[in-house]
């Protein structure tokens, strides 16, 4: 009887000891994350090694170790920890970020096909994790497989409409493919989520270039409007518009852009010109929505036509120009907080397409 009692207490003490080790390991991981966030990856890795010394199977320690090694571009080492984490914790929800790190590390080694294979493996297990679709899209874009990349990014923003990097990436790829109107819409959604910073500033320049790119002044009283014929004939054999056809709105924007050079508009500010043209775009989208279809029509267009209907375009425009160096924009933003709050209250409640 005494032997069983002693054995029982021994097991209890072992459990308590293991629990204490686990807590200490997790505390060390937290300390490591703080080092990592400051860019001290060596300091972070030291903490993770200590954590793994106490709890060799700790998933968080394995995950963060792989991430810090990835940040140091030690791709092979990062992959080893990813493989270990997957082997020791199959189907654990925490593995979703491990698959992202694993795919990134393979991408860093220029093993594109293997990287995509790992993302797909992660997506199969975690279909609702937007980062897997986003990172797969970025990898595909890096080898100029833009059509496939765009599909991944579409899935990412359906899962998480509030992820600015997905809108940023899809906008840039659409610009490369000269899909002007969808690119403008994706850029503009990005501005709502990330109105300031270097990305916003660069994207604002891109949008302004797109919105005036087909028009050039060739003399004091002459303007050239360059229209891509392919957008005007973008229809199926039976005469119906092709998927994601924005030819009508593209043409209307080009015509409206010519008004930038009209006497009554020449002295208007960049943001005033933008507001006029963007309202024209939204009005055209609203008018032609019933005859068109495709991802951008179903996803982005309802957001911006509702913005137009609720007369929120002016507020949006100032948010979009927040990264500019325009003092008048900064002054407007500072003095119109109620309008900005109203805009974001509406935007947060908007019901995005979910499939």
C-alpha cells in the first residue's frame, strides 16, 4: 500500500514539475518575442533555445525560433524547425503560421514549386487562414505568374477584407496587367486601411497616374485621349460583356480626365480633380453594374457605389490623400474628425462578399 501511495505522489510531483517547466519555457518564449520585435534575432534565438531546453516539444518556441531564423535569412535552419513543429504537433491550429514561415523559407531559397506545395498543404489544413493565400500569391507573383497570384489574393481578401497588404498586392498586379478600373478600386480600398506611410504615398501616385494616364495635352487648345480598343470590344460572341469588363467606365474616366485641362478646372487642386473623377467612376459603376459580372464587380463595386450613394466620396478622398504633403489636406483631416469617424463607422459595418 505504501508503495502505491509513494508512486502516486511521485507521479503528481512529476506532473507539477513538468507544468512548472512548461510555464518557464513559455515565459522565455515571451522574452524572446520581445527581442525579436526589436530586431535582436540573436537575443531571441538564445531565449528560444533555453525554452526548448526546458520543453523540447514546445510548439510556440519551435514556431518563433523558425520565424527568427527566417528573419536572419537562415532558411535551411528555419525549415528544420518548421518540419519538427509539424511532425510533433500534427493538425494543431498553431501550425498555420508555421506553414507560412516554411513556405517563405523555401521561397527565400528560390524553391518556388516546393514553396507553393507547402502553402497548398497549409491551405488544405487551414482554408480560412488568409496569410497562406496571401503569401502563396506573393510567391507566384515573384515568378510573374500573375493570374494565379491574383486568384490567391482574391481569396485572401475574401477571408480578411481588412488586410491592407492583400489589396496593395492585387492593385499592383492589376496595374501591371493594365486593368485600370479594378486597380483603382483595389488601391482605393487599401487607402481606407492604410492611409499613411510609404506604401500609401507610392500607391497614391499610381492612382493619380492611372486616372490621367490616357490623356495628354499636345498644345494650348488640343488634347489627345488614348483609348485601348481591346477594352471597347471586350464582349463574348453573343455580344454580352466578358467577365470583369470595365470598358464603359474606363472610357468615361478617360473622357472626364480630359476635363482636367478645361478652363474651369485648371486651377483646381489635385484632390478636387480626384473627387470629380472618382465620383464619375462610381456613378458609371452604379449605372452599369446590372449588365456586368466578375470578382471585381461583385467584391469592390458594391463598396464604392454605396460610398457614393451615402455621399462619402469627399471624406474618402481626403483620407486617400493623407500621405500627400499637401498642407490643405492635413488641415482638412484635422478639422473634420466627425466626418472621418462617420466614414469609418460605415466602412466597418459594410458587408463584404464572403464567397
